[in-house]
């Protein structure tokens, strides 16, 4: 015998340590059918789960058993999450149950898919029904737990982005059996009684799938659909999708993202405004310059046109004046010429006269009578 | 003498046509001249005013 024998206790102690430090065995999810269930007087529940060929003992401690929603019975198909541990007294091992659900994730997932399909068919997820978020909300309603991380995250974002927007908190349960009804009632209340809220954020921080289950509630989905105020859903993390996400007007990946979507960044708005004002100024100044030039040009044109008109008029007038002066009879007479008239009319040709005609001669300063003695 | 430049100018044209007509009497020709000169002065006055106004505006622009 080369090896020194160990005691039974030592062996079980060693096995316990090996199993207890194995990462897979300390957190395992296993599916099976319940056998040999026993509700012990201490409140603990003992049973096994089995498949066709194999079985394993399970131990459900009293505090977990108290949270059971339905009575576990032999033959139930369940999914168990827990750690494998060794009971050193009998050298047996069992699953120390942390969570137990009726076949399970499966059942919940099926219910989820069925509800999703049903509501989709009814048009609750229709894009056409989705409302746009207000660009500049005055008041944001937060429907979430007043103690959760989600509220803290959202307030911190809102505080840093936008000091102008008012925030109203509607505290609700976001976990547990009555959470869905509480959130539904609150949304309906806001929809019917509050008329100064521009956008609602409904949500909670991340958690186990079971913790988010209240957001997969049908009545809640209908309340969100009916709500006349735009609703942003903000449930859990990026990877979590709930019915509320599908029916909400906008789905935010996280409460933080929801706060960013709901409230515009005032600093960014100021920058945008400044850019617009600068643009306006530049445009106005350019326009002014352009119009000034145009006016100058017009005025020059106008002036030259007016001057040309005057000039033309002057020329026309001057030629008229020349005509008048040239034909002024007195001027001609003053320079030594005289006019011969016969019967009051000027004689312009000697052929108009014959011997013996009596004529009158007009001078610049008088007239004289004469008789034609020869032509 | 009143009326627009064009009215005065029209009269002036008529009179300068008439004064060229050898068939009119000498007295009529003289009165044509005298009347024509009145219209001429009137036109001149209107043009002078117009020029002055232009100069005034020039100072303003």
C-alpha cells in the first residue's frame, strides 16, 4: 500500500471542495421532471429532478420556497438554476436551488411570443400609430421606481443636458407581481388626468429576465398604445426587448438613452441658434451691400436718363427758338430789309406786281406807300 | 404761362410752323413770334427747374 488511507470525512471534504470550486457546477441551469417531492416541516423542500435515464437530488431552501407562485408537484417539468453542493454527512450531492420555473424559460418565452404576435396583428406596434417626440418638451414625466438606478441615471442626464425642462416623477413598482398593474394604472391616470406633460419615459434599470417581466404585460401594452402623450420605453439594457419596447412610440436602449432622447441638449441648441444668428447677420449684411449697389446703379441710370431727357428737350427747344428768331419779321426789317405788301399780303416775287400797282412798304419802324412804275 | 413742358412745346411747334407760312400777315407773324417766345421762355424755365432739382438730388445721394 503506497498511499496512506484518508478518512471518509477527509474524502467527502475534498469532493465538496472540488465540486464547490468548479465554475460550471456552481451556477448551472438544468431541466427535468420533479420526482419524490417533500415539503418538510422546516419549510425546506426536498425533491429530485429526472430525465429518462438519470436523476439528481434538489434542495429548495425555505426562503426560496416561500416565493413560489404555484405548488410544485411530482411530474412537473421545471427549469432549475442553482449550484451543486455536497452533503458530507451522507456523501451525497444535490442542487442547491436558487431559481425554479415551470418548463420555464420556455413557457415564458412562448407567452412572450404569443402576446407579441397577437398585439402585432392588432396593429399595436404599427409605425403609423407612433407619435413623434416633441422637439422642445416643457415637462417630462418619469414612470419608474423612486429608488432605482434608472431614476438616478435619468436625473443625472437631464440635469447635465437641460435645466429648463420640468420633471415629474410618478413612482411605481417595477418588479414583482403587482408591478405591471401599478405601471398600467399610473399611465392610464396620467393619460386621463394630466395635460401638461409632453413626453413620458416608462422604464427601469437592468435586471434578470424575470425582473423585467412586468413590461411584457398585455394591459400595460394597451395603456401605452392608448396614451395620447408620446411614450419612450426604457427597460434594462441594450439587449433586453420587452413588449413595452415594441408598443412604445420610441424605444430607448437604456434609461440614460431615454433621457437623452426626451430632452434636447440646451448647450447644443444655443450653439445651433448662434450659428443661425451668424448666418442671418452675414446674409443681411450681404443683402444690404447688394441692394445698395443695385440702388446706386439704378440711381445713376435714372440720373443719366433724366439728364438725357432734359438735354434732348433743350435741343428741341433751342431749334424751335432758332426757327422763331429766324422768322422774326422785325429782326429782318431792322437790318435794312423792308417788306413790300399788296392788299395786306407780303409780295415774295416781282411777278406778282405790274405797272401802276399800289403797294405798301413795311420798315422796322413804320410804313410808306408807293406805286410801281415798272416791272 | 402754365402747363407741362410738352404742352408748351406743342404750342411752340405750332407757332414755329405757322410763322414759316408765307401766307400769314406780317402782324400775325410778329404776334406768332411774341407768343412763341413766351412758350419758349416757359419751356426754358421748366428745364432750368428740372436741372436744379437734379443737382439738389445729386447732393443727397
